[in-house]
C-alpha cells in the first residue's frame, strides 16, 4: 500500500492553498496514509491549518530556526530523511515546490515526475510537456519512491473539515549554511490570490502602459476578481512578475478568466486552458485568443471596460 | 573563475507541436531546432560576468547525439570560449543530466554553473536543483538578477509571492528566468571565429554515470481541445451571457 508525504507550502505563518490541492492528488492514489510535513521555525499555526485538510492522516512538524525561510538547500536534506518509509513524496508545482522537490528527488536518487495532471495508478501519471501541447503518460518503476510535483490547476483543493493529529518530528540532518535568505519583496495587494481566485481578469500588451493598467484593476475590483497579466505586459514593466500567467508564470484554473488586450500566445494559453469560461476582449478579431475563448468581443478595451462597468 | 553553461537543443519555440498519431512521440523530423531559450539567457549571463571581469572562461555543455556539434558552434559564436559535447544517442533524464554535470564539475572546478530553469521540450525544471543537491552546493533557481562579489552570488529570484533575494557561497548553481537578460544576436564574423574554438567530445558511457531511467514514458497524446466559442457584439451582450452562466 502507498504512504504519501505531502510537503506543506506556507508563508508568514499561513498555509498556502496549493497544499490542499497536492493532498487531493495524493488522495487519488488511494493510499493507506497521507501525512503532511510542515518545516518552519514556528510550525504550529500552519500545522493546525494543515490538520483540517480532508484526507490527511497526520501532520508532522519539524521546528528548527534554520527553517524560518524556505531555502531548498536547507529543507531538502530534512525531507529526504523524513521520506523514509513513504512510497511517495508530493509537493505543489509552485515556485516553492519546483525549487525544492527536485533537490529532494536527487538526494533520494530518483528523477521526479513534474506537474502531475492526473493519477492513473500508484506509479502511473499524466503530465504536460511542450507547454501543454502534448500530454504524456509516465510509469515510475514500482520499486522506486515517487517524487512528484502536482500541477495545482488540475486539482481542486481538498475541503477543510478534518482534524488530523499533529506530531513533532525530530530529523537528524546536517544543514548547510552556504545559502542564506536576504529578503522577500512581496506585492502588496488586497485583491484575491491569483492562484486560487474563482475570477481572474488579465491584461496584456494592448493595455499599453503601467498607468493604463488602472482600468484593469478597476474592473477587476468591481467584479471581485484577482488580476493577472501576459508575459508581454510584465516584460514591458506594466505590472510585477508575480502577476504573469502562462507556461513560465502561473498556471491557473479560475471559473471565469477575462483576457483583455491579450493576443493569446501559446505560452499564455498554456496557463489558462483549465479555466471554466474564458472571455477575450481584443481589438484584433484575428487574435489567437479568440480560437479558445468561450465568449469573444472585438473592440477597443478603453471603450468596452467602462461600458461593462456601467452594465453590471 | 570558470563558468559552465548548460546548452540544450530543443524544438524551436515557434513550432506547433504535433503528436504522432500512434502515440509514440511528437513529430521532430524536419522540425526546426534551436537553443533552449532559457539556456541562451544562461549563456548571455555568463558572458556578461566574463565581460565584467568576474570570470575568465565560459564553457558551454551539450549532452546529445553526434550532430549536436552545429548547435554547440552557435554557443561558441555567441561568445563561449570552448564547448564540451557529451555524446549519447539515448534520451537523457534530468537526473542523468545532473549526474553528467557533476562529473564535469569535478573535472572543471567551475565557480558557477548556470542552467536554464527548464527546457521547453520536457518542461521538467529539475536538472539545476538536482546538480546542486548531488554537488552539495547552493542553488539559486528562477534568477532575474545576479551579482557576483567576494566569493558569493547575490541572486534575485522570481517566486510566486514576488521577488526573493538570496545569497549563495560559490561555487553554486544558478537557473535562469526569462527576465534575467536579453541574449545578444550572433554576428557573422563571430560564426567564423567560432569555427576554430575547441569542442571536447566525451562519450557519456566513459564518464561512469548511472544513466538508468526509472521513469518511462508510455504514451503521448494531444491535449483536449477547447472549442471555439461565440462572439458577442457589445458589452451589454457580454454581461448578459455571463449572467446567464451564473458567473456575474
């Protein structure tokens, strides 16, 4: 039977929603146990949140001062040790998990299954390659531990009605001091989180400038949506990097995605193809975004957005 | 200081990928191949560090079949001092690539290894982190700014929450994100010059790397298509359509 260790992602004492998505993927393996591991200098609040996730058997906490920041070089040796006795180690395919999980896999002597979309069996998974233009089925040797990152957009978050026990774990691992945290510059926003929001409004190059992006924010606030952007808009400096949606940015699956002034490069479409309903507003009727949009509207966004706000 | 740069050849990012009807792979015959875009960024960063006097030598490394030479010549034309071609006809997993780099690192003793954060073919995003683990050295993934001074690298990383800065003692592994730099274009005289730059060819089998792959790809499929939707003529119609779906 399978026993799965899920690595919790957290920041500022709060559990990241991607963890409950990774637990959903773990549940699809139909394992005997799903344990969540929280590495932190002060894990209690995060562990209490993780303990509520449905399907979790227990939460393991590793409290060490060195775990104050999520440095892969520091966390990986502890997870590799803690993984003993488990058949699978799952992490969300966020920048946290993408940074950490391969380091864990290498310490365990295995390759990793990146971006799991579906679980076909305990050792069989589907994952995207070529920016999602092909989906492959991979089989992991049944004698090997499975280390995988979970493509969060493919999995709904497990509900939070549980009450799993929390246990402190002491891990005997020598930790390096060669990598040090300096600082984190976080986008300050009262808007919903881009990766978990049911509604997302994104702007692209067509918005034209940083100042013009205000019309996107204003519209998003009106409908209670998170705000995203295409790579072109980030590259042009209209918005910060953490708003990028696409192959190399965030992969999201909101119920409603409204793309404004985004032509729809294939790398951007990769980031939104699991969205429920895609709306495209663009002045170029030939833009590729209209090929996949459920509802399209051709026209000048600076005229249409005020009209939309008025019609709401 | 010496810098090793991973320089992978992939299907060009503009090519529309087609899955073979029998599900055994994607069509690569007659398809344009180019450097992995993240690896061009890695090479550019190494060259800039050399131009700033932080490094003396930039070495591009490719792992692949005999015809990889022309690709490595592009890296030399861009400005690398020399190339190492680890030859193999087999597909190379991220772990095998990392183990191969570890052998080269032991031999070459670089101060930095700069790799792309992912290759745009398998989108694995593993090799840099794995090399850092096996080498027991720092990793600074998804870099958007790199500063090297006093035996350490200060790296700004693009993370989901924003921009994180970490400090890593050298030697270290850095993986590049898109906004680290804009790679230079290759000029014709540089292509001529590159012809006389050395390419060391090493058989993968001779490095003593465990190339066993415990993950097998059994099937390739095209992704499910989203069908083309409807067009509306104005804002009022759009709002009505969204309200009908219960989305507003």
